[in-house]
C-alpha cells in the first residue's frame, strides 16, 4: 500500500465516521426519547414525595425507564455512538445542568416545606432535559478539531 492508498483509506474511514455521527445527530433524536426521558426523570424525583416502599419503586422505575429509552433509541436508529467519537464536555455539562436543576429546585422547595417538592424539582429537571437534549447532542457529535 502506498501513501496515496493509505491517505484515501483514512479519508474514507473519516467520511464514514462523520456519516455515522450525522445519523445520530440532534435532528434524529425522536420526540419519544426526549419527552420520555423527561417523564422518567420526573417519576424518579417524585419518588421522594411518597413513603417507602413506593418511593423506592418510583425512583427505580424512573432510572430503569431512562436506561430502557437509551437502549430503545440505539435499537431504533441502528447507531451506537461510541464515547470515543463524542465530545465529553457537552454531555457532562448536560448532566450537571439536569441534576443540578433538580437538586437546587428541590432543596429550595423543601426549605419552604412544599409538600410535592420532589415532583416539582423533577419536572424542572425534565424541562432542562427537553430544552437541552438537541443542543447537547449537536455539541457532542460536532467534529473534534484535528
């Protein structure tokens, strides 16, 4: 294999990698995943508003639902984006924004003795999930600088 063939092969690999990233991009995230994920987060947070064992069941069901939705998304698109092909910073910032929103809102509402603080904070975290999902996916799949 000479230099031109190797260069062409590397260019083809990069082209296919970018096509895969484009197929998994923000325009291809189904609404059921975005809104289902938000509902699952709200369910998990709402678990803190009820007594045990219902709280444990609700929290576990919410987290299982998020994982199930991620699995279903991978199956429906036929694409499994490897972490090595994604930019990690947008994903981490997204997670911090979603969880941080739930924690901050929930803490403030609990200090004010709001009886459904967990549910409201879960809805707020879900709203951040919906608002930022597409942007996060776009930023994470954006091509890394060479």
